[in-house]
């Protein structure tokens, strides 16, 4: 039985924790939202799946400061801006053999995690699963997804493959990636176009796609992502990237979806992950002498909207 802590158990962390416990692992959900932790411990995690009666799943939850036992595996699932704080808090749970997995959206997370543990124990990737947090102790799940994962240190390939097995055994459809940095950049570019524009323009993905300006906007953002990705050895071809994003406008794909940045900023007046998407490209571009005016402006506009909407 693998001992797994989910560090950040909002929508996605709860989904992964629920699926991993269901296949016989020992899972604890860690989260800083006290009402959420209390609701899970009192009533179980409520899991809503379309067409099924809600499940009440008994699964232990705790504040990150309340657990001190060394874990076999820790899966990080905070929002990007909460990652450093979570890594600091969970230090007592990390032993010399603890494997730490990061599937957050956004750029720069491996470098952040490397400040807290050796590269040999760090595994990064992306996931196409989704989830919603409907209230304290309650998640809503729909659709299917997958995970791509790779080791950061070259000699940790076997450990990465064992993690892929662990996730796949739980139905999470994990795959070992041989170029996860490319996948991370490609997903960040999807989020850096669709999430930021839909949040700023208050629309869903299909509505953005119906505007005559969409192609111009996407082309300008993607060109800068591509130029900065190249400085990290990632070949993000602008034409291929646009060909990857455009089909998502279709309601059969992701058209009906309001991206998570729209949900965070416009619907719930919460801080966004902009500094790890367009903000990362703007910052690294400036540091490396690459012009990134479009991503700089988008980052400033999202921060301005945060200042207008988020109560201090
Ligand atoms: P989330 O917003 O559900 O949870 C993140 C944290 O915010 C949790 O600690 C949660 O408890 C806290 N939180 C949420 N609502 C709160 C409230 N009302 N009061 C107090 N605290 C609250 O985050 P998520 O959607 O699970 O995302 C985690 C990471 O996974 C992010 O990097 C995200 O971009 C990425 N991701 C999300 C999805 C998705 O469908 N949700 C899909 C792929 C990747
Ligand atoms: C998305 N959306 O990742 C994913 O909402 O953060 C998000 C997100 C895949 C395709 C289109 C949109």
C-alpha cells in the first residue's frame, strides 16, 4: 500500500486523491482551507458525477501543518501562487525516498521545487483531467483525461515509470513522457491564450473563437511564447501551436468551457495564475532580451482586473 499525501486538495487534488484511494492506496488530503478539511472529515468527500447519485467517500483530510509522517509519494496540486508556501509547510513529510509529483498548470514550477528537494525525487508533467470544487468538501467530476509525466533527473526514469503505473492503476491514464518540457510549454500556451483572453473579455472559448480578432490576438501571444520557449530549448512552432489551439473553439472540443482563469477572476474574484503563464513569458523575455510586449500588457491587464475585483 503506497502512502500518498495530496498537497493542495482543491478540485484536482481531491479528484486524484479520491481515485488513488479507491484503488487501495493510503491517501491523506492536505489543504489550508479549514472549512473544506472539516467538511471532508465530518461528512466524507462528496463526489458528484453526472448521472449518478452523489458519493460520500470517507477519506482522511488535514491541514498541512497537522501531518508530520514521511510519505512515499506527494502529489502537489495547489494553485501556482500557493506552491512555495505548501513546499515549505510539508518539509516534515519529505524523506530521502519521498517522490514528489507536480502536475500544476504553468511554467517555472520545477525550478521552484528544486529549492526544496533533490532533483532525483522530482517528477513533473501535465494533466488533461478536469474537476470542479463546488463547495467545502464537495467536488464535481465529468469527462475523461490523461497524465504525462517525466523524471527531472536522468537517472530517475524507473521511478517515473513506477509513478506512471501507480496513477494508471487508479484509472488516471498516465503515460511516460520523453519530452515533458514541450508538453508543459504547449499546455501553458493554450492557457496563456484562451484563459487570459476569456478572463479579460468575459467570454467562453467558443465566443472568443467567433470574434474576427481572435486569430490576430492568438498569433501575437503565441509568437512570444515560441520565442521564449526557444531560450529553454523547447521547439514550440507558432503555426503548429495555432493549429493545436484553433480546434478547441469548437463546442464539441472545449468551446463551452469557461477557462479556470475566468472562473477564478470573473466568477469568484480570486487571484489568478497569470504570473506563471503570460507573466512568466514577459518576465523571462525581459531577462533574456526578447521583446514580449503583448504578454506584458496582458499580464498587467489581468493584474489590474484582480485589483478591481478582489477584496483586500
Ligand atoms: P482549486 O482552486 O480547486 O484549489 C486550489 C486551492 O484553493 C485549494 O487549496 C483550495 O482549497 C483552495 N480554495 C478553493 N476554493 C476556496 C475557497 N472558497 N475558500 C478558500 N480556499 C479555497 O484548484 P484546482 O482547480 O484544483 O487547480 C490546481 C492546479 O491544477 C492548478 O495549477 C490548475 O491550473 C491545475 N489544473 C486544474 C484543472 C481543473 O480542471 N480544475 C485542470 C488541469 C489543471
Ligand atoms: C482548457 N482549460 O486548462 C484545457 O481552464 O485552465 C483551464 C484549462 C484544455 C483545452 C481548453 C481549455
